[in-house]
C-alpha cells in the first residue's frame, strides 16, 4: 500500500512572473450565503437581503454583497497562491465591473505579477498576483491585485523543529 501526501501548496520558490493558475473550485452563491454574509458583516443595505426592496431596483433582484465576492474569489485562490502564506500585505485596485446575483457560479484565476525576496525576513518572499473572478456567463465580476508574504521551502510552521 502507498501513502500519498496531500497537496502542500506552493512556496516562494514556486512562483514565476507570468504563470497563470486556474483555480480548481467554482462556487454557486445561494440566497442563504448572501443574506448570512451580509448580516454577519452588519451591512444594512437592503438590496442584499430584502427581496421585495431589491425587486424595485433596476436589477429587479438582490445583488450579492461585493465583499462576499471578494472573499470568495480570494478564498478560491488559496489552494494555488497562499496555502503557505505568512501574511497578506494588501489588496489593491479592486474593481467590480459586473454585478453578481444569487445563483451565479463564480470561478477564478490568478496571474503572478511580481516576485521578490523579503528585505527583512530571509525565510519569506513577497509575491503579487492579479486575480480575476468570472461568472458562468464569462463576465468578469471582480479583479484585484493581492500582495502576500509566502514561506520559502523548508520554513514555516510545518517545518519547525519538533513537528
């Protein structure tokens, strides 16, 4: 019998400028997802949780909370981009060119934009990716740049002495 180790994620050394990662998991956003996320984050805009109110808007139905879209697409990228993250340094240039509605299925991909060694932490590297989320129609629903500190191979919590 063979034991196979599960995916451990990419380390700093695995990132090359120009590489594209098509993230493997899509997700259909439900009414419950939208309402719970909106109320959990104390967003009081009724267009996200009041179907009657939303019906009277130009959209005619509830909009998915844009920070749910950001959270979902960032989460979809973890498998390929930040499984071995030390810290997120920031998100920049977040744009939302098309609306997301309940029932839409979101997929995402990330392109490596920049890679450099950390100036202050020799066991880490700085990686910047451009991430795009699309819905089932092919329309882009979100784009952003994300910069993060990623462990170098052989470092980080999984590799500390005694583990």
